[in-house]
């Protein structure tokens, strides 16, 4: 029993008839404005009870909690089943994963990576469609990420590590959809084991939980799977040749989805993001879009600098609002499954991009060059352009922002708020 939280721990096992007796919690309010921690669950059997060394009341194999108060249950990856004493509160319990009550889950959406760049924009997109019953799964080890949450409405925030091994408990039945945006997006990361754990193994766990609960699963893939692009940019294996471990981790998960999709009983949609830019990327450091870096260089030095040869480096740049629109299109079309390119179908050079940023910041900044980095030789996509055939054949009629309109909108946001959305927007 944790007196501060009013939580009882129960350990899983094969016997469904074993459960815990009632334990009185501390009456200290859990959160400001909450008058008192209500009584804990009344549990029907005291078989195999013991206090473990960590100070938790622990049951033997098969413990099951039963009580009207106990609509919210928690299962940690090491600690078994945990029971919250108030259905209105998700208690911050060590290594614990919340299972939302059936009432709470009724119209619930889950966004992994929801404190990140694309994830926070996706939460904003749901908010703008009247949806705020959202659980964000992420971490705030980079504390600056909280700035992207300030303008958003959501029901709860859960650290992703507390869900390892427990996703099916969170999902239960009734979650409307999972938008899986959480990943390591650092294309310069060289630790293959870490990348595979973050982008492949974790994604498989979420996918299988969604399949087991028949929850629609929408996930972020990447145009990096196409490598140098010489084989084209169609959503087929013949075109795919990743240049780095980040791209390979995305490619391998796409391959995994392809094997499972034919027998899946629920919707699976993957979007291969091309070069995404837009508000809410302030925390990304070197992985932020070049527009963000160009704007920062102009503000600090009055000039921006490109890699040598940038007039010949062309990419498919897509505003994050378009990415959000494609995710919501999948949500609105439950009969559509597959892997689709998320790009505008138009390529533009980095030099074009630089000129648009200069124009948006007053037109006075100069444009210089720097040597191409050795670390990127052989790992750099010099050309990308989305093939939209699959997306259009699936019925998507979304009209994408032009580069001019998208850059103007983003630079305006950078000029006015530093690139973050404010509560009034």
C-alpha cells in the first residue's frame, strides 16, 4: 500500500479467485482541488496476502481486484496489476501503466510521441475537430518539449516506459484509434540496437496490442526508406534501399506490417513522411527542419548558410498541417489500410527554400555556403519526390499547400511566437 497514492498492488497468476482485502489510504488530497482520496477497492479474498519489502500489500498468483471504485486499473511491466482507488484520477505509480475506465475510453484517442513535433500538431488537429479525450504517450526528459503542450487540450500524459508490456491493458476496448508517432527521429544516430528498440520493437508491441483489441493503428513511416531515390518513390520493395540505421528501422517495420496486414482484423495505416516542416519543432535541435535553422541563423547573424551544391539538392517539402490532414483522412476512412507516401508530389531545391525564408524575414539577409559534411557522405538523400498514385487511388483528395504558402505561414509563426502555438490560436 502506497499511502501517498492510495494504491494496492496485485500480482498476476492463473487463479482468478484470489484477491486482496480492503486497505485504508491516507486522506491527503492527491491533486489540488481533490477533497480526499476515496476508499480503496473492497476485495473479496485475502488468500496469499503478504507485505513485500517495497512496502506494497501483495497477493499471490491470480489476484483480481473487484470494486465499484476500481474502474481504473494499472499493470506495470514488472509489478503486475495495480488498482487505483479513484476512477477519475490516473495515479502516478512507479512502473505502472494505466488502463482507462470504460466510460473514459469511450471516445479516447492515443497519440504516441504527442509531445513531439508531428505528434503535438496531430493533437492540435484533433482539438480543432472538437476532440480532447486524448492520451499522450511520450517522455519529457527534454523539458523544452512541454512548451509544445501548453496550447493543447488532452486528458492525460503517460511516460512511454510505463507502458512497456502493458499496451493491451491501456487499450482495452473502446479506444477509437492509436496514432503512433513516437520514435527516435535522429537520422545521425549510429547505435543500431537503440534504434531498433525504439523504432522497431516498440512499434511491434503497439501494433499487436491494437490488433488484439481491434483498434485502428496509424503510424509514422519515413521517405528515408527510399534511399538515394534512384529506384523511384513508389510504395513497393523494389524502390526501397535505406542509407542509414534510422531509415532501416522504418523500412523493417513497414516490412513487418506488410506481412501482417493481409490477415489483420482492424485498420492499419502507415504514412511515409517526406521533409516535414512547420510549428512546434523548437525542441528538436539539429533535427529541426532547415527552415527553422535558416530563420534562427538570420535572427542571430543576418545571413543563412547552405551546404555547397544545395541548388542541386531537391526534396519534397511538406507542411505539418498536410501531414495532420492525411492522418485524419485515414481516421475518417476506416476501410482504408496500407502504406502511403505523405508528400506533395513536388520537388524544390534547398536554395528555393532559403530564398523563401529570406523573403519572409524582410528580404535583407544574405545567403552563403558551407562545405558538405563528411558525416553525411553516402547517407544523404539528394533527391526526394513522393509518388502519390497509391494515395490518390485510395480516395484521398487532399490538396496540399504550395511551398510558398507553407513557408510563409511557418515563417510568420516563427516571427510572431518563435514557432510555438499559443493557447489563443
